C-alpha cells in the first residue's frame, strides 16, 4: 500500500498536523499489512523540514519549494497534487482537517479523481482489507464508520490532535526528492489578491496553535468586554475564541469562532465564559481535555459537559481569576 500525506509548511515551522498525519499514515499502514508512507511537502524554503518528516515516519519526502508557495492557492496545490498522484499512484491520500488542505484542496481533488473522501476522521480500522474510516457525526453526538466504495484511491482528512505524533527516530533514513513543477504555467481560477492577517493583529495565538483557549459568548454583552478575556488569555498564553453570536457581532473574528461551523479545537484547557453550551458550540470544543465554564445560569447546558463549573456573573469571576493566574505564573517563573 502507498499512502501519500499532504503537508504545507512555512520556512520556520512545520505544523503539528504534519507529524500527526505521518502517525496516522504509519498506523494505517501497519493495520493494512505493509505500507510506504510518502510526504508531499510544499511551501517556501521548506527543504530543511524533510529530514524531520523522515525521523517522524515518512519513507520518502517529495518537496515542492517555491517563494509563491508561502501562501499556496488551492488551484496550485491541486495541480501539484495531481502531478504527484500520477507519480506515486497512492492507495490513500491523507490531509489535515484544516481550512486550506482539508476544507479546500482535498474535496476538490476527490472530485477530480472521481473518488470518495471522508472528512474529519479521528481513527480507522481495517476489516478484510477494507478501510473503515471513523468520524464524529450528528454534531459529535455519535461516531460512525464510513466505507469508500470502489477500488480507487481513498481520500481522508484527519482531525487535529486525533493522532499522537510518533517520537522522533534520528536513525530513520529515507529519500528526499525535489520536484520541479512549473508553477507559472498554473493559472488559478481564484487568485490570491491580498492577505489580511486578522488573527495576528487580533490576538497573539490562533486557535490551532493554542494549548489553552479562553472563549466568550453572547453573555459578554459587547465587544469592549472581550478585553478582559484577552487579558486572561495573555496571562495564560492562551488564544481567544468565541461562540457564534460573538463572531456574528464582530466581537471576535470568524477565524476565532469555535463550533460546528467554525474551528474544531482540542486544547488542554477550554475556558467558556458566558457561553450556554449549545451542541453546535460543543461539537467544536467538546474534545478539550478540561473544560471550565463560567455562567450565571446554573441550568446552562454547558455545566453538563464542564469538568469545573462556576455559577456566577463573569464580572465577579474574571478579575480575581486573572489575579490568581498572574500569581501562579509569577510563582512558576520563580
Ligand atoms: C446549523 C447551525 C450551526 C451552528 N454553528 C455554531 C458554531 O459553530 N458555534 C457556535 O458557537 N454556535 C453555533 N450555532 C449556534 C448555536 O446553536 C447557539 O445559538 C450558540 O452557540 C449560542 O451562543 P452563546 O452560548 O454565546 O449564546 P446564548 O445561548 O445566548 O448563551 C449566553 C449564555 O451567557 C450566559 N450569561 C449571560 N450573561 C452572563 C453573565 N453576566 N455572566 C455569566 N454568564 C452570563 C447565559 O446564562 C447564557 O447561558 C449554530 C447553529 C446552527 C443552527
């Protein structure tokens, strides 16, 4: 079996999802008998990441490195993938379940290859040679196994943090091949005209990077009140998120919306402030290891899923919580 993983990286950083994908690929390979795991790595000046990918499970790395790939366009990524698919003839292609790779590129590639795709997978098993892809359904209220019909290549996207990266093995060796693809000959249907780096300006960390997320809901009442959430987030080195009303009212950018129609996150700690805990919100936040809820309504549904609940107005809870967090952080610094 040949498994192709699709990895986009920046010059400085390899996303955590890259190593998670390789772990998923190795796991799938083991369950299917024998597999060769290929990593397609695209970005600007990304060659130095190749060795790291090999140490974490890739058998070979196909690198497409070009300054224009610092922020790749969907059509360009698709054209690269089509070339590589012809070269590798994979049985399975794995993508991270993010906006670009999983949301934009993978479904279009599935259409072009006329094959099936299962998105947001958290696991799989192999029965009689057939892969059963496991994914949450009904807003994460249930899990379902999906089968892709036919003998063609199978595509899947994997949920962030669903697979634990393999420890680095510096003795692993593999082949790195630099592919020369004429990017100038690819005309994107939807070209990138401008980039607005909203989250960097909004708050230091994006939801994907954060180990801790502090989210606010409708009960925060107005945009100015999010300043106190940002203060707490600063102390905890956390990202700031929001529920649908908070995003719709412009209190947080849409890239910081948590939930079914926003980001699915799985931080170590999720602090939900004045959020009722609707299923559509919790399907994005429910995988957090620890959920702390602050809500003035003791019957709010969030208390059914929270590990720690505080029934009070956020105005009473957040100021002492920030002071306490500052004291802990200062003590840790010694
Ligand atoms: C198809 C679909 C997709 C959706 N996708 C999403 C999604 O991706 N993400 C999402 O979040 N929602 C989504 N929603 C909306 C979702 O159903 C809820 O309406 C939404 O999550 C509610 O947001 P909220 O908890 O901030 O507001 P509310 O439900 O209005 O809750 C506000 C809470 O704040 C508490 N509160 C008020 N004042 C205070 C105070 N001073 N101190 C403490 N607590 C206070 C209240 O007790 C209440 O529990 C979706 C809905 C649909 C139909």
